[in-house]
C-alpha cells in the first residue's frame, strides 16, 4: 500500500444487530466485499457511519475491528471527529493502534473560524497519534464550511502531511482554489456522496470518499479517469446518478437498503433520524439498481 493517499475510499456504515447493538462481524463482511470490489481503502467512522449516534466506546471497539479487517489489504483512514478535543485524541490514537494511516476530523464547531485554534488542534492530534491529517471541511450545520483562505491557512500552519476532504459548495471550484492557494496540501478528496465526482476529479482531486453501495462502479470510474478515458468515466457517472440522488435524500437508509438488496448486510437498522423509504421508494431503488446490474457483481441475492 502506497504512503500517498488517493483513489476510492468508501465510508463504512455502522451496522446494528437485531437488538440494536453494533454488529462488528457484519462490518467485516462489508470490508471483505469492498476489498473484492477493488477499493483503495476505507474510512470509519464518518458522517455516513452515524458516528454521532455511536458512543465513544462503540467507536473505539469498531475502529479496532475495522483495523483488523483491513490490515495488509486496504488503507484505513480513521474518522476522529469528536464532541471534545479529548474525544478526538482518543479516536485518533485508537485508529493509530488499529493501523490507520490518517485521521479525518471535521472542523470542530467548538473552535469556530479561529484559524490559530484550528492549527493547534490538528497539530495536537498529529502529535498524540502520529497520523497524517485529513481536514473534513463539511458545510454547516455538520461542519464549519470554512472559506478557502482559512482552509489554506490551516493547511500551511499545521504542516507535515495534510489532506482535505472538501464538501462545501461549490466543491469543484473550492478544490481548484485550495490546490492553487495551498501548494503544501498533500491532496484533496471529494465527498458529498460522490455526486460531483467528475467535476472534482477533473479539477485535480486525488480521490473520492462516497458511501459504499456502488463501490464497483466508483472503482471503474476512477480507473477510467486515471486512464484518460473521460467518455467512459462520464458514462459510469451518469449511470450512477439516480441512486446517488436517492442517497442524497435518504442518506444512510438508502445505503443500507441497497446493501441489504445486494446481500451484503442483514438489516437496514439505523439510529439516526431522517426520511424513511416507503414501498414506492424501495421499488424505485430496485428498478435503478437493475439498470446498473452489469456494473455490480453480484447485484443482489435478496428477493425483489
């Protein structure tokens, strides 16, 4: 595995058993399927993992299990966003112990747009964990949605190996601006569920961090992009769009519904509030999945 990060890094979902507890063995299965799909690495826990609905103890335990499942096979980026500095430090250290190579942390609300405080925070995480830094710049209310100048100042102030996951709109323009204004950045990833992936990649993003339900297609798209086959990359993107648009509405519920449909997980239980799929939505999801069945192997084992 290369020390430089790039490519397809799906964010793993948090899985729950029938009693509502966390499902580590189920997460192992998803990691196995993603490795088989050819992804470059995985991220856990992130927004798509319902991280804010997991206890610190649950996150630490699952981080260890993801580390064990990925070691020697996939690059692991630990999500270390926390409700306090101490919590983020504990998660980053847990990730380091599990074999992670970088800590992805959303710009903390508690620090606001205080650039000096943000620099000190990210430096401290690197000092205690030894991991590369990955700044997740999500828009409010999830993150701070820092301006490009502030992000560039944090990158340069933190020093060392610093990546960015840029998710504040317009993502593509901001990726171009970060690359121009922060020449020391190690690389910028796109996020936002992969809905703007072509714009992000053609502007210089080193990779994408989508949800995991269409991993094979993201891998094929990335391969086409790297090979310079823009037409194929755009075709694959267009074919994914209906599912990506549904995922924008239903978030983790759509991801888990697809994974159930594909036979990767046993149930679609979630802890986070949000819109629920009704019978019509499930039928639409199945129709759109059928239209990309040649890109997903195997498409599903569950009954339609």
